[in-house]
C-alpha cells in the first residue's frame, strides 16, 4: 500500500513538473541564431519599444525650424543627390537622434549592471558617484588642459574608474554588499560635488561657463566627429556586457548561490563594475553627465516585462526611448531649447520620489 501511495505521489509530482515545463515553454520563445530562450512578454515589449523608438526618431528628424514630412524625411535619408533636405536630415539632425538612442541605451545598461550587482533599485551610477567621478575627471581636463574631445574622454573615463576604485575599496569588507556600496557612493558623490564647485570657482570665467553648460548634460553639440568614436567604444562595451551577462544573472541570486555554481564572485563583480563605469564615462565624455536615465530605465523595463531580473535588452531600449523623448521635449516642446540633462533631472526626480515612497510603504 505504501509503495502504491509513494508511486502515486511520484507520478503526481512528475505531472506537476511536466505542466510547469509546458507553461514555461508556452510563455517563452527561443531565438534561433543564438539559441537563447526569452520570455515572450520580453520579446513583445522589446519589439514595441523598438517600434516606438523608430517612430519617434522619424518624427524628430522631421521636426525643427525647417519642418519635413514623413515622405521628405525618407527621401532625404535614401537620396543620393545631396540636396538641402539631405543635409538637414543626415548632417544636422540624424547625429543627434542616434546619439540620444545609443547614449540612452548605454546609460540604461550601466544602470542595469549596478542595480543587479547591488540588488537595489537605487544602485545607479549617478547615485553612487561614478557618473560624478566621470564629470570630475572631465572637468579637471577642461579647466587645466583645455577643451579637446580625446583629452576630455580620457579624463572622464579615468575619473570614473578612479571614483569607482575609491568607492570599492571603502565599501569592501570581506566582500561587497549592495547597501554599503550605495552609502559609500553617496558620500563620495557629495565630496566630488564640492570638489567640482571648487574647480569651477577657481577656473577662468569663460572656461567655467563652458564647463557649467556642458555639465548640464547636452547632446546638441555632438556631431559625427564625436559620435562615431563614442559609438565604437560603446559597441565594444556592449559586447562585454553580453559576455558577462551570465555572471550578472548569477550575482542577482546572491553571492552564496553564485559561489555554489563555482563562480568567483569578486572578480566577476569587479569586471562588471569596470564595464558599467566605462559605459557611463564614455557618455559623460561626449555629452556631459545626463542624470537619472540609468536609474529609471531598468526599473521601468522590469515593470513592463514583469521579469524576475533586470532585462538587459528591454532596459537598453527603454533608456534609448527615454533619452530620445527627453531630447525631443528639450528641443521642441518647451518654450526655449534647454540641455537634455535638465529634462531628465525633472523626470528622474519625480521618478525617484515615487520610488522612495514605494520603498517606504513596503513592510520591513
């Protein structure tokens, strides 16, 4: 009798397991080229975000003091005669649109990395000091050496990596805990803000004014000469994110679970931090610090996809759409054009208030 009961229980468990597997297969899809299984909701949301980016990009290419219709925009993109419409679309407007899309995606990926590593929705590079460190490095170059894209880029990347190293060392206590990393990062951010103010006060008036405008976060002056090197660097960093994605998913489960799977936790975490800092630093070197996209985009993507972890592709597409919308508002909706960083600060500030209220309402 007991053997029959045990056998029946085993059969029931097998049926439940088979049903669970069937439900997972029904709600997921395999990407043929790379053989990766992705939930169907993530595919649908990502496709919708990509379509929204495409539509808004076309609208942005046709908007401005010299408006163009949809047909005129398409004709200008594919024209070979080099007319005036082609010059406006390809030389003047397209770089800004592509910069908004690519930089928004890079900021979102950086935010997804840090929020996954810290396992905290506030673990964003513009909250824990890495974006501010990149701005500090670029500001030192601007005030002491002069304006040059190469030197500014080197300064931003160096400043971001140095600030990340300082935060990492101060937060390290037999490993890294997300909450400690965030607290130390906030403290380092406050110190860097004070140092940046001191640098601007000691700089020449012309240099300080130019650095302050650049520090507001603007993509209006990023042309093809600055955009193409940044695109190349960000493309290489995106490939590294793909390589490290598996380690990132294991870290989301916690250090103990990652160690149980045989992963060396601290080297993997350090590699992810370096890639995340490099992403934010390349964007900062080109456009100045653009706040809150890295904070908001991964969380919005998670809510849209209802994913257990932070979806990297959906996060990147959400960041691209957010920055493209913010830049469109900064250019065409407000009474006067403003740097895109001012719009993202307002949007991100409202999002941060809502996030803090939501966290406060959760039971301890």
